[in-house]
C-alpha cells in the first residue's frame, strides 16, 4: 500500500475494496449481470468511481417491503462545459429513464436522479456517446475540476482557466479501461485528443510521483484516501469558492495577457460530522507560485503527497485538509517540494476576491452574447406554468448553443448572436422563466441548497424541498422589520457534509435531525471567510423567534454597506447572544426603522391575496416583464381613478 504515514495501522474497509476491484471492475461487472434492483455494499463503493450513487426514495419506504432503489448519475464536466448535444441527451434520458428533472450541482455538473439499475448501462453509454462522461464524478479520486463559467472571449485569463481546468481534469482522469469495458462493451467513444504535454506529464516520474508500469500511474492500486477537489480561477473571480478546495490554482498573466504561471492554494474542505470536533470545515492556505511549464508536475506533487500520506485508516480524517492541519503549511510545502524536485516561488499578490453570478445578458467580447439563467436550487424542471426544462431544450436545440454550469448551480448559455436575443427572451418568458436578474428574489438569487431528502442517503432532514419556504419566511421577517432591501448569502444542507457549502455562508443551515438545524453565522458575501457555528440545534419552527433579534441588532448597529455576515463577524457571537437574550419583541423594535429612508430601506405595506390571484399576478409579471408590485399599483390606481 502506498500510504506511508499510516502503514502501521489497519486500513479502512474501502481500501481493501479498491485493491480487490481489479482497477474498478469488480464487483460492478459481475453484479451488473444479476437480476437485482441494487448493488451490494461493496459494489456501491466501487460504483461511485463510475459516477453513480445508489439511493432509495425514502418517501416510498414501507415496512416489510424492499426499498425503492434508484441511482443518481453525475457528469464529469470540467469548467461546467455542456455541449448542446450532451444537454439534449441528458434532457431526453431524464425523461425516459429518470425522474423528469435534471439537477445542476455546486461543482458545475449535471445529475440525473431516479435511474433503475437495469437502465444504468443504457444511460451511461448514451452520455459518453454525446461527448459526456461520468467517470470520476464521484469516488476517491479527483472530482470535477471547476473554473469560472463566464465566457469572456477577450479575456485571456478566463480562456486560460478553462484550458487548464480541462488539462488538469485529463491529467487526473483514471486510466483504467474498466469504465469503457463495463458501460460501452470496451468501445472507447471518440473524444477530444489529450494535449501532448498532459500525456507526457502523466508518465513523468519526477521524485516518486507516479507508479511505473502501473495501470494507474498517478493513483496506483488504492487511488486516493478520499475525494480530491480542484479548481482553476482568475485573480479576483471567486465564483468558484476558491477556499473550499483541496487544490486551487489562480491564473497569473503579464500585462500582455500571456500566461506566467499559477498561484497555488491547498487544504480547503467543508465536510464534517456533528459533535465530533476532530472533523471540521477548513479554508485553504496559500502555498506558493509555480511557473506555467511546471504546473502539471506541481499538481502531481500535491496529489502524491496526499496519496502517500493522507489517512487511509479513518475516512473521516482522510481529506487533504486534515493532513495540512496536522502537519502545518511549512511541512506540507516541504514534502510537496520533495516530490516536485524544486522550491516553490512566493505566492503572488492578488486583488480582493469578489463573487459573481453572471445572471442576465452580457457581451462575450467577440460580438456575441451570453445569458445567465437563475435556477432555483439547481433543479431544472417543468412545473405548472414554469417550464424551464422545456425552455432550455427549445433554445439549445434551435440555436445549437453550448452552456456552462456555474458553481452556484445556475446556467450560462453562450455563443449567442445578437439577432437571436429577442427570440430567446420570448422563449424563456413564454415558458415562465425569469431572465432579468433584478426580478429574481433577492434572497433566492444568492441561496443554495443540496437535494437532501428523499433520495440522498446521508440526509438527516430536508434541504431543497424546504428552503423556498424558509426564504419566504425570512423575506417576510425582513419586510416586517423595515429591511426589505437587505440581502445576504443563505445556504442549506440536509447533513453536515456541506455539499451546498453552508460553512462559507452569511447564514448557514446544516441539517442535524428532522426539522432541526445547526446555524452558522459570520461568512461574507464573497466567500473568503469561514462562518462559525452559532446555535447547535434550532427547530425550524422557531426560525423567526431566533432570527428577529439578530436582524434588529444588525439593522440598528451596522456600519455603512456592512452585510449581515460581516456584522456578525465584527461584533462577535458574545455580543449577538447578549442582545438576543435581552431583546423584547414589541412594536417599537419592529417599527423603529420602517419610517426612515436611510440605508436603502423603504416603507412597505403588505397585503395578502388568495393563491389563484397570486398565480395570475405571477404569470402576468413574467409575461409583461414587470414586478408584481407595479402591476398591483397600476390596477389600484386605475380602480381609484374610476371611483
């Protein structure tokens, strides 16, 4: 076994499964031939490497009956790139074999839920034949490599980020033939040719970075101790949540836009376990700078360090963040430099990070346009008058347009000719899809939630299904307090593994048990600081009672342009708790700021309408591209004028 640091301890069971799998073939190859609805526990672990999780619909569990087994498939899509033929194939497969929806992930891929075991081979082979892949989208290896989704053709940095996201993804792709043998009967689909420098780098030994004469030169028999996550971005663009990855690279160019090299960060990761303090969320550290010609050797050196010294005895302690936390940055850097064969250069100074969501219309820089579409919780679906799935299909099919999925599970359609803009707008609006980001709810726009129940096997409570009602309640509370214009980053997960990155949010909900969440506060809008746990267990029924004093304190004591997360971090949790304990809800507290025009707040009087009228208002609003409040005001003005 390659692990040197834990050689005297007993490896975890998964290590043995990887060793016996014949490079990810078994027991998948054998069990796929069986007339069963699910794989064995051993099979489930190896299936992950092929991009699939075995799940069951917990809403359908009945005592004494077999579980409603189904499978989630996840695409490997470096930089979020989805060619038109792949989207159309995924859309079709989700209708024929899935649950009729697609899910954009927070790592810029698509997920199809609800696939049956007997259909897995058909679905995967169709994906591969349409320029897609699921290989390595899950499992103990490098996951989907992220990059900013903005298709700026006149910005060399953005094009370089895409290029190197692709190349690093290729470098770290499993080399075993198991994937094609199992799912395509050995037929390797035609795909883009790997760059020669990537092929050469994979076989270059350096100082022990590869296993010579191995099927897997970089990974070896046991692959990685746990999942490994990478991203490539440009200075200032933190659409990728740069501090949350095992390895992050920042493109550094000269004044002419020519690539010089990359800043390197390492050791980020968010997964943890409630009330086990040895597990924790961690932000990445600055490691150094590497010249462009050495970048693949550096990536391999980081991977080899984690591969050989990461903890293979305790999977809760197996991520790179724990190795760096245990060793310290200096020892880690020294070990990386041993594999790398030279010293790293100092980390280059960077501008401040800023989060961008790229919603709405933008120019690409080459005369064409791109359009960012907000996808609530990443769920691409058709529901009533809201027909996002059909709208995307129609636009992509008609104009053969590529898309880039964003790290905040939205989508960007690009390469749009200006003369197509009006028609594309009409298609989306006629399908009930809002394309003006100013009309997207201010909380929904910056919120994320993981799928959680009913399909995720790790979920302890709701997330995607409940967050719309949570945001509505928070929105109502803000209006009640005269803070209707305030917005902040809200993220929710159904368990502590952190798939929607709640530990970087200004207000994070982390599922603990049914209807109960741990609350994290103090992150910032640009995701450059970890939040901290504020309340261990909050029943979601008590949300308003919990949140009102904190919002009142923020409203009355914040600095100019300070956001909720920044305020919580500045004043500290002791001050928040003191104020909350002494807070007395009364009309004076609630109304204190509602009559003032400062700080961007406004007077708001809310009235209720029945659901039928609300749905009609919503439809008119989308069709006429007008806020609902404007439509109501015009109707009232007309009513009183004619009295």
